[in-house]
């Protein structure tokens, strides 16, 4: 039988890929198969999969839209690659946290809320209005006046009296679920005048426009606030927006409290800059809204019910319970809608997120939970011959849950899709049809293909991944003795069920349990915020291409001072974001050329040759190197450079040693943060926060993005912290970390309301011996005897 020509296109061909650290990589990837991309963190996996294959697929799809539509889309540059053939539509499911907008919940992010709102608007009793009447993001508006409509060149007028546009937003809390009370003593020092800097709100300096606005509004600038009349104080704090004229410029003056509510409190607290967040925590207390009792909705929306439940009660239910309730609902008039909701809720359960509720704020989901939430919309999709690209889909998953994730990946493949997975976990690598291993090292030492073939062939290969694929941890012969305990009593945040537990100090303690068992809730509610506790979570590092490891960790500060002192000039010259910046590219190192609807072209700056500094600045040296040469050094080389001799800078060396400790010795100091992989960013954050003074370090899944070979280095770092007298608590699913612990606290036995209890506490050997929990069974199967 002759084969049709179309059937011959069964490979994705990449030739000459040079994105980031890739060194002219050429590879052929089979379509309609599951391909795993392995290699140590920083070896080039994400550069090949996301920045080359997926990026070019998305760019080509964007080019099919009209020039008008493309104007509203992000312009994507063509990746540096000679040939890319056989691409299909790429759907990227990455680890980026979901938007931290306080109005975004699991329900709004997955369209479940939208479907529930339609359901209540159709069959809820009493009937109160359209779907917007149940939306906590839409306020109720009343309008009166003349409505004008233009038709066929003539104007029609209609007089409207009290037309009501029904929304579901609680007017008291504006759909946030909580109201904020201000501690006025934290907003200002009443012994000072405004001119003397009485305001303690971040950014409110009297030297700039704020000083002119307060003065223009008629407030006394040189009178201490304690001597203000009641009218003046009310104007300072609560004045509604008022038009004023300052130096011939039209401006708006608004009281401090409403201004702060709009500019600061409308954002998620965790996304604020550290100094602003500290101000919010000091000055503002959040309490549940007394009008809507935290439901965010109007009393009218709460009065409408289906089978005895209102929409807020359904959103508060655990999704697995809501799915059961939905299966019992018999409403023939809206059968397709109910079927769609059932399928969506069942998908949550299938993917292992049945323990969530629809009213859970999206910003509180972990990286793994966010990634699986994004997967939900693809599970029932009828699309085939699509390329699905996953970035470590097993993040945040207990070994018990990884099997379920593997089944989902295989389901997508078996529907006729190409599945590309960047992964470190051996359990997921093992199900791949094809493996591409990158390396051999990280950064400049990586970027080449070390192996292509089957998992069995990988095991027999002499690559770093091949050698470590069957690694098994050993239980420690002796465990450390705790020096004390951090007591937790009656913990009940989220699904915790009145938990009493003593967290041992002076040892390496691992908190484990299936996803959703209450580990993060225990730390967030009962450990974080105590004196001496430093929490290093999975929150994303925010940074542009101007940010780099030197700026993020504070390393650049002592380096600039050392250069300034050695050359007798000011430190600002040695910042590419300040006075020393190349005037042509403004310190970016590249020139961006906008070509309208076509891709923006990025080319190295000809004046500074990509070094980002003025020529005069590059004439100043320290230890025979200029600032651009120092920023081009890898961490390991820079540590030697600043250790002794003319360039000796102890403050810089301290930061560099921490970067080396977390396995980032190969990263150059000036490498843009935007080019770092997920694992590298996690460890950069770890290195930066380890500099904070604290006695107890709490780490949330520090093995995220780490290759099997790097886990040993992380464990050595944790050991050094404990041996230096610190207490280390780790939320972790990696069996090698569990085996290395001195003490394990296992939560469970299940997720959601089936979890939230301590099911085991003790040394790892006892857990393995008893095999009384899911963690115990998996750890026993993992450890070497």
C-alpha cells in the first residue's frame, strides 16, 4: 500500500539552534510521542524546548493574524536557529504562578464561576437578574438621563429613569471579601509637620509633587499634625478626589486613606515590594467583611438558591464534594450547562486538585498547583496533532500523585498529540518514548546534546543523567538530637484540623504528605512571621533583562564601592542603570528596532559592543579588570578574584560563596535574569535570602528544578546550615531529602478535608519500618537496603 506524502512528516527537525547557551544544536524529535528533555539545571533544556521550538511555533501562528490584530499581541523575535521543520501548534503549560490579582480565584481562572453564574441566573430562586448579578467583580450601577442612539444618520433619544444594571459585588468590601482598618499612627508622626516629613507612607516625599499637591490643596505644611483642626485632619485623611491647580497644572487631590486603598490595597500583598509590604503589615489590618461575611457578594446574590445552596456555599465546598452535588442536580432546562460543569469539576479530581475550592485565591496556589490548574482546560480538548509543552509537571507532587500525572501525559499522547516534557524526576522520565539529554554541564559548559534515544539506552549511557537515573538514597545511620522545639498549637488554617505538633529545632526536619495535605498551611499559619524565622518560598523572581544575579543579590553594591574607592570616583558610574550607562543603548547592551507589526529586531549595541557601559567607565580598573569584565565572570572565577590581592572585597566574597553553595558557580554575574531557568531562579532566591539574619530557615521544595546529581549538593548545603547552629525545616516530596532528614512530620492521610492531620512524626527509619502512611510506603520502596 502506498504511503501518502503527508504521512512522512513525523519529525520535528531542529538545526543550528543557538538560543542562550545552546551550541549549534541539531536534533530530531518524533511526533505523536512523549519526549523527555533531561540534563542538569542550566544545561539548555528550556532554551531548546521553550525558547526555540515553542517560541517559533507561537510566532508563526501569530503571523497568520491580520496586521491590526498583531498590533495588540506581544511581538516575538525569531529564535536564533537555522532550520525548524515539522512544527505543530504549541500549547505551553508552564510553572509560572497564576496572576496574584486579589480578585482572581480558582473559579474565575478556570471559567467554573462563569458557568455557575449562568446556572444561577437561569434556575436560581428567587430570580434576581442576569449572570453579572452573581459576579463579585461587577458592581450594581443605577443610571438616569438621556440615552442617545445613532441609526442611519439620525439620532434617537430615550429618557431613562433609574435603570439598574445588576452586579454581584458587595459594596462594603468592593468584592474583596475583607475590609481594611488603618492604624492612623502608622501613617504619620503627629509631632511633625508635613514639611518635616510627618508622613510615613512609602513614596510620600514632600520634596517632589506630593509636597506641592498637599500645599495646593490648602493644608498647613508647617503645623504639626497633632495641632490640626478636625476639619484639616479629615481633609488630610479622607478627602474625596478634588480638582486643584498647582503651578498652572491641573491635578487631583485625594485623602491619604482612599489614595492608599486604590494604589496599594488593590494589589496582592505578596506582589508588593518588600518595604511597601512591611508598611501594609504594620499599618493595616484586614478583617472579614461584616456585610457579606467574606463571600464578596451582595445580599441579593446570596438570597438566590438552587437545591438549598447559594453560589457562595457552592464555591466554598471542596471541589470533589461539589462534583458529587452537581451529579445529583436534575435540571433538564440547562442540561448542557450542567454537563459542562460536571466535566470541569471531574477534571479537577482527575488531575489531583479535588481538594481545592473554587473560592481559593489564585495567587495562593503553588507552582505545581497552578500548572495543573492550567492543564484542566486541555484534558477534555478535542484537538489532536498539537504539541503540548510541559515544564516539570511533577513539581509539588508527592510520589503517590506522580503516577496520576504520568497517566494524564500518556492520555494526551495517545490522542495523537506530541508531548514534550522538561523533567528531572526519574518516575516521569521512565514513561518517555524518547529522551533528549542536554549537557554535559551548565551554562557555558552545557548547551550540547549528550544523548538521544530510549530510556533503556539512557540508563546504559555514560551521561550524568544516565548515571544518576537509578540513584537510591540511604537512610542515615545516626540522626541529630533536637536542641528544642517550636510549638504549634491548635493550627486550623485552611484544611488543618486543630493540629498540635512540636517542630524540632537544631536539626533537619522535613514536612511531607500528599499534595493538599496541609504542609504549606502549617508553615504559613503557624511558623512564618515568628521572630528569627526566614521563609524561602516558591514565589517567582521578578526582574527585567536589566536585572542580573549581581543586582538581585545585592552583590553589585560592594563591587561598585570597591571600584569607586580604587579609582577615586563615585559608585554610580559603575551601574549600567545609572550614570555609567552607555548613552546609545541606555545600558541595555542591545538596540531594539521596532518594525511595526513585524518582529522587533534585537541587535548588540555598536557603541559599547554589548558591554552596557560608557567607554570612559571601562577605563577604570580593579585588580586589572574593568567593570564589564567583572560582570562577565562566572561566580566561581569572581570568588577567586575578590578573595585576595588588590580586588579583595570580603562583602562581595560572602555573597559569591552563597551563590556557589547553591550550585550557581557557572552563572555569570551579569547574565540577565530573564535567561535563567526555573531551577536557577529558585536557587538564586535561596542564595539571596540565606543572607538574612535568622535562626530557623523554612524552605518550600528547594529541589524544584534540580537534577538528580545536584540534590546531593543541596543536602550538603542544608547540613552545613544545621551544623552552623541553624534549624532547617523543608517542605519536600523528594525521597532523597526525606531519607536525609533527622525528623519527618507527615501530614495526611489524604488531601483537603481528608488531610490536615499529623499521621506520623519521628525519624525516617521508623517511617520506613512502619510503612503506615503513603509516604512511608514510597520511601521504603525508594531507599537502598
